[in-house]
């Protein structure tokens, strides 16, 4: 039989990983509601100060750029005409105070003058996260449009690694 100290240590490590995975899931999935509400400071607080948001159409560098993105056009136009940023469940791999989360995102936009929405973007996402003073933050998010090209597929293929 396993020594009780070893068993307790093993259980504590496993519980910590589960707690980290839940915290990461909560952090990443809070992005959609915050960005759709236009809560720029709340969105910014999810990222490290030197974060990078590498979107296939542009790169934002630093928390201040990410906050500014929420406050300005075209993002304000999206939320003022109706949109929803949806994130899928994530594949999360925790390694100490670092983690990687991989999943899909969709941006839905309201069809003006109609009571309907359309899927405007579907993308692959990789979140590189760090734990700072016990709190998970996004260090880098890489987003690639699922347009049939290899960058999005390659990003998804790395899930679990």
C-alpha cells in the first residue's frame, strides 16, 4: 500500500490541477460576456501587462492596446449593432504556473433590420497563460480564421501539447 503522505501529496497535486483548469476555463470564457458588454477594463484585467493578442488580421501588443480595441471602432460598432463572442469548451494543459488552452471561437453578428444573427467568424484559438500571484492571466492569444488554410489547422493540432 502507498504511504499516506505520498497519497495526500498526490491528491493535493491533482486537486491543484483541477482548480487551475477551472480557473482558466472561467477566465477565458469570461472574455465573451465582458467584450460584448464593452467592459474594456474588465477585458484588460484578464491579460498580463505585456500580453500579445495575435489575430490573423492584426496584432495587439500590451494590455493597453487590448483595452483600446474594446473602446474603439470597429469593436464599438459590433456591440452597438448586436454581436456575441462565443468560446467553445477548452482543451487545457497545465504545467506548473504556465498553461495552454486551445479551442474554437465564433463571432455572431446581428442581421440589421431582422430578428436573426449570422456567424461572421469561426476561428481556432491558442491561449498561453501564466499564473501570477495565484491568479491566471492571458500572456498571449493566437487566433487564426478557420478558412481551410494550414495556420488554423496547425494551431488546433497542437492541442493537448
